[in-house]
């Protein structure tokens, strides 16, 4: 029988004892370290071993029971629930916008990947959070009410990226396996599948340097781990080629209209944007203000997003392989659901490549950045 002596609690942590225990048992069960039908310690024994109240232990077991991870048998105790059948399984996907952007690309490929697995009965339940923490938290509850067996999440882009930790805590407390796709959350350790943001930042910047540009704008976003890695790639490429980093050349997508006149006047001749939509905003500003692209301003985006490819000129972009990201995230999640994934967290980084099109003054090709 599993005992309380196997558990270490951090009593000075901001995470409650209840949440720590839920996370502990959830991970032990989802990893297969506590297989189905394993009897858990009694409420009294666990409370005694851990020097906590019996009421806290009871709440932990109730939370695990609501998540379908344990079953309580009258007169016998609490047991790890039998593995759920995947014949009628539901998987939830919480994206940010299912009509455009990276979440829509992932949704499309996740749907296709699940279609290939229809023979084993998986179905996708989709939610669009529109970059709202409250909506994300609400959807975690909604998906649990629909008895999903796993959740895929593309976290919201928010001003304080650590605020996404509340969503991760809710997912961990639910006991349902989950995988982050395209973005990770600062300060957490979870299964995740992301693009190589450092290489993307490096490749896009180095390509512009190779065309002779020295003052390169970086249009960024709130400082999530993905943006910080992209910024590191941007700065490293500048440094490797002996170019200074100018803080005045880095600003948010929301500041394009305000900042572009000044940086253009200061001699900036190119833009590396954190996404194709940000790049398209720069292109739109240039068109409205008589700035020729690519003659006066070269532009590189990120994503190769179908919804961001408007009329000519077609964006040069750092392509993310959303199909591979979706397939790999789904494989990791299904292995977790079927308790075949082991206890180690998986953090997969997918390669990117540069698609040279028309916004930099060159013909269409595909290439990779030289930095590993």
C-alpha cells in the first residue's frame, strides 16, 4: 500500500497542502506509478503520517474522486480507479482563437490527427479563450464537467505571463492529463510541445543581416517564455554579426503606428515580427504611409499562418510545423491517458525553417538558420 512516508510536502510554499497532495497523487496515477486498483492510505493514516488534518485528506480524496482518478468503497477504503476506456474518449483543446492565428492552425491539425485515430474512438471538444485567463479557467471546469480524459492547452498571451500559472494549477488539481502546445508557462514544469523560438528569432534576424540590413526592428509581445527565447535569438544574431542591439528598435505590436515613424527616421530598414499577424500590421502601416516593401522596408514574420497571408507581397516568414506539433502533442497526451508515458515530463522542441517570399526582395525558397 502507498504510504504517507513516500510524500514530501513543502509547508512554506504558496501552493496549499491540498493542492500539493492532489498534484502528487494525480502525477503518480497518470504516470502509472500508482496502477489501477492500488489501495491508498486511509484518511487517518495519511493525516498521521503527514501531520495534517483528516479533513484536508478527505478533501484531497474528494477532489481526486471528482476527477475520476480514485474510487471510494464503503468499508474498504480508497482505490486508484480502473483505467478509463478510450472507446468513447473526449479530449479537450483550449485555444485562444479558433478562427485565425496559431490556435486555428493547431485546431485544424489536431482535428486531422484525431480523424486518423477515429478507429479508436477519440473525439475533440474545442474551446476558444480569446486570451482571457477567466475564460481559460472556466473552460477547464467546463471540460471536466464533460468528462474529458485529457486536455491540450495553448496558453493565453497576457501582460504578466506568470498569471497563467493559475490555469496550470487548475489543470493539475483536476487530475486530468494535459499538454501545453506552442507556448509554455513561466515557473511551471509540464508536458509541452513548442517550436524552436530561439532558432526562429536567430534565423529571421540573420537572414535580414545577410541582405545588408543593420538596424532591424523587433516587434514583440508581452514577455512570455516564447517571446523571451525569440528575443534571445534576435539579439544573438546581432551579436554574432557584430551589430549593436538598440533597445529603441524593440516595441509591441500595439505600438506599431506610434513607433514606426521615429524608427524609420532613425535609419531602420527591416522588421522581424514575432508573428505573421504582427508582420502584416507592419506591412499595412507601410502601405498606408507610402513606405515601399521591400524597397524601403524588409519584413519577416513567424508562423506561416494561412490567415495572415493577404494580397501581395506575400510574407517572408519563419515556418512553424503545426502538423508535427499537433501530432506529437496528441501522442504525448494519449500516452498519459493510457498511463504509458512514465513519470518524466516531456518538453519537445520542434525545428523551424525560413520561407523566403516577397517582403524581403527575394524569390521564394526554404532555408534554415545557421545557428543550431
